[in-house]
C-alpha cells in the first residue's frame, strides 16, 4: 500500500523552529491494529482485521488553524520533545498555565512550557541547561499556538 505524502508548505525557518502549513485534503487512510499493541507482556496474536485510521481526522481537530513545526534544539528534551521532532500546533487554543506552546518573542520562535504567576509570564524550558525566560512588557511577545501532538522518528 502506498502512503500518500502530506504536503507541507514552509512558512518560517529559524534556528529554533521550522513552521509549516499542511494540506488536510489528502486522506491518510492507514491500517490500524484493533485492540492496541501490548507494551507489557506479549499478547496472543489476533487475526488481522481490516480497519483503518485517518491521521488527519485523528490528529487535527481544527484544520484551518493547525500547523506543523520541526524542532531545532534540545531545550524541551525532558518534556519528551527532541531535536527533529515534528510538532502539531493548534493556533485556535487558548494559552493556559502548564501548556506547551510555540511562542514568538522578540522576533524569534521558541517552544516552551507556559508558566503564569500573578502578573508574570515565564517560558519554561524542560532542560536544566537552559534558563527560564521572563516575559516583560519590554518584550514583543505572542503565544503563537499550543502544541497538541509530537511526532517522533526512531
């Protein structure tokens, strides 16, 4: 079975993050193993059942406001986000304390966890080698979107 390629249109390139838009018109109808795959002890083999899953429908709830971002760097490695991972970002979601977001600060994109304290917003890395970034009124700052999925390659 040939898997259709997802069309990624580049929107932005930087050292921290490459951002793409995606076409969701393509049906990504892929085989699905019903009942899941055991991550503990092996389970008895079941007959293959011809089920499928459309990754666009499964992963993208708001197509017109969903984008992809390719991670560059390791500031979020302890949150399971590594260099080269593909982020699915939803711009329609509101930023909330504790959410991982793609932020635009002083002309650069970055991915960090949002921490809100009283009247202060912090961008928190998930790697002890990086310092938190305090957002002040002197910064040009925007929460660009919320990370909803991380796609990894092994």
